């Protein structure tokens, strides 16, 4: 009998008995975040399309749709496949997809569910058209705008017009609008910095819309925005649809964003559950959650409920704790909650969300799009 890949818990269990390292989802906080996103929007004219790369779990995507979302975003075709398999019917791939096998898979997916994708390159649009023709489907294509972030996108000017016309003239493609996502602005710390980034997004988006209109090209929708800027994006009047992802789970990095001026922060609902496996000296210890259980690209995880303890270093299998309060009573075998630095890549390391309410396990949700990197 193979036991080594069994889930770390079963429903009904006390969280004290959940095996570690594992991912806990606090259902009360999660459900409040689910409701808060649509409620935070000033009018119901703005559509919500949460980004599923944060949670990679169809069970969560379906709950976001029940809470009013038009559909979800994915970043990769294989992520979109996992979501479609899990019952999601409307998926925007908020990214450029390049390469024949990926394009074939994308077009195949469009036979079963509503699919849209981004483009910023004429040759890629030709390959998209060919793949859609071969699969006998119609694909909705958004042109991604370059917002000065030096990642992807075309400049709103002649390159935008040329590409939009090319998409509109492709028999199996539909020009669906624009994507204006200012990724690097999401974690700018002050409200003022994020508000001003959103104002510049809106300016670019609106001038692109006006340019298209001046040339007789209708722009059905402008989509973009993440957890850090979506409210300012809506306030600036640049976007018709917002794509926050992290909001439903949150992480230590997002918690460092300032939320003054009436902004209501989302709650931490995601935790890494870990065991203290060694405390060789009063000032040091090690837990069983290292790089294979959490990601540190956006900083070290925070230790919950133990103010005198810091997670200072991650090795493959170990996390090193420093006890600034040597009298801290934590002993070998005790379990603690960590708040991961960055939710998306942390979730990508786990097979299951262990969903808890009041310290009881209520459900286990499989993270079926984990590892879906293609
Ligand atoms: C990552 C991403 C988002 C969501 O960002 P969060 O910061 O997790 O809210 C939205 N749109 C695009 C295109 C993204 O890449």
C-alpha cells in the first residue's frame, strides 16, 4: 500500500492533527475576501475576473464565479486546461502564448470553453489564426498594452492599430479589446504611488481606446489591474474589468502595502502549517517548512502568534527560526502557522488546501493547476 502521497489531513480532524508542512486555508477569512472584492467596487459596471494563478484550484475559481465573477484569468495554457477540467467555463489567458503545441492546446480548449488570450506580435497573431482555423474555433484576442514596464505589450500608436486590424481581419480571431496590467505597481507601498500608477494606466488605456475609435475600430473591453491597484484603476476610469488574484489568499508582501484612506485590507486566509523539529539552543530552532514548502522570493514568512520568533533563513527542507525571546515556550513537536512571503509560488508547491474553520478541518481542495507551468 502506497501511503506517501496521502493528503495531510481528512475532514473532521482537529488542525492540531494535520500533518506538516501543509497549506491551511482559513475558510472564514477566505469567504470574507470572496465577498469583499465585488462589494469594494463603487458600481457594478466594472466586471470582476480574478486571476487563478494565485490559487490554482478550480474549487476556489468556481466560488469566485458564484460570488459574481464573469470568469477567471490564467497565465498558462496548462493552467487553463486544469481549470476547464475542474468545471470553469470562461477563461482569459492574460498572457502571450507562443509555440505550436501550446497554440494547438489553446485552440482545442476553445472547443469546450470560452477562451481569450493576449497578443503583442504580428507573427504570433498569424500562428494563433492558423491554430484556430485547424481546430475550427474562434478565439478572442486582446492586444496587450505596454505601460512602460518593460515586459510585454505594444505601444499605443501605429503598432497597436496594425495589430488590432490584423486580428480583426483574421477569420478565426475576434478583436476583444485591450489588456492594461501594470504588474510592477501592485506592490508599491504607499497609496499615493499606486494611485498615480493607476492614473498613468488609465491615461494609456483611454488614449488607446480613443485612437482605435478614431480609426473606426470598436474596443469592446479593457481588462487589467491586480490586488494592489484595482480600486485605483476603477477610480481612474481606465478599466472595464479587473483581475486581482492574491486578494483571496494574501501574503506577507501584500500586507506591507499601506492601506490608509478608507481602504479595507483583505485578510490573510493562507498559512503554511509547520512543526518545530529542533531547538538545540534557546535562541535558535528549525521547522520542517523550507524551500520545498514555501517561497521566499518576496521575503521570509512571518511567524503567527509568537511575537518573539522570526523565520530568518530557508534551506531545502528546513526553516531556521531565531528566538529573540529565549523564554518562548515553543518545544520540539509544537506546530505553528506561517504567513508566506508570496502566495502564488507557495501554493504551487502543494497538492492540497486543507480548509479549516474554527480549528477543524472542513474540506480538502486539490490544487490541480499546481506545476502547470507550460
Ligand atoms: C498576476 C497577475 C494578476 C493578479 O495579480 P495579484 O497581484 O495577484 O492580484 C492580474 N493580471 C495579470 C496579467 C497578472 O499577471
